């Protein structure tokens, strides 16, 4: 079974803090994705990566950056957290039939 | 086009069939997917269908694809209270196919009443 893990299930941070969200997968998948999910808005793609050190902006990259130094790990960085970044963050990888496998999510609250 | 459309809510009685509908945007979509999300959890892949198929059945789940109308549906037979969740439709097309990008609908909240 594909396993996608995220570093925290719940996280509370203060405005202006730098926040790191980590995602790790164990299936040697090349493509990894970061989404945020908000009520009524569905999933919105922030960034994705198709190889180590390669990244591409999704639909809402502003205020975020990413890092992919190793194939199994994809990090989402909030350089200076703001209250409008309070959300559920979901990481995913791309499987053999282009399906995506999701982690359990990190619910981030920025105070 | 990146607007995959789904109705937001569906309520059914336990034991009945549920049908969740989705209208996707691109006739060249190669793969179409259904995901389930339980409260507080990530998305779980339920099933997928290739664009050269018009039906796929997997136990209680039946997926129907109408390419002419760009319409995808998920039927759950003998719906149980454990099926209560949000269901997402997703498609892949165009440049997204190269990069593995999916386009998701906003999700349908299915509520099953005992």
C-alpha cells in the first residue's frame, strides 16, 4: 500500500511565524502535490513537484514556497504565516494510473 | 476549463441507492476519478475510469461515463451510514496529463439517514 505521511495532524502558529509542513512518501513516486482545502472551495493546488529540485506553481502559490531535496520528501513553507492561511493542507503523490494518493492532512491554525 | 461541477449535498435513507453526479470540462479527459473524504481525514481513492470505458463496477460502486455529455456518475448500492462523507470527482486532461495534475470538483456531501 502507498503510504503518504504528513508531519503533523494539527498545528497552531502565530502570525508572522515561518511554518514548515512536511510530507513523506514511501513508493518512489516522482510527482508530489500540495493542496489546501477550505469549506465551499474544495481543493486548490498550491504547488507541485515532478522531480527532485523541480517545482511548478499551482493555482494559489502566493505566500507559499516548496522544497524537494529528496525524492521521498516534499515540504511546504509559509514564509510569514497569516490568518488567511488557516486551512487544511493535503499532500498527495501520483500513482501508476495517474491517480493521486493523499496523506491524512494537516489542520493549520494561524492566530 | 477547470470547473468540474458537482451538486453540494445529497441525502439518502440507509439501504437505498445513492447517485452522485459530476460534469467535467474537457472532452479529451483521459482519466476520471472518484474520491471519498471522511471528516478530518485525507482523500481516499474509491475508483477511476479510463475515457475509453463507459462503465465500471466494483462491489457496491458503479461508475457511469457519458463522454458526449461529459457526465460522470457514482452509484452506491445499499448505502450505509458509514458511506456518509464528501465525494469528489476529478479529471485529468491536457498538460495536466504530462504533469499528473488532477482537477477536482468541490465535493458532494452525502448524508445517510438510518
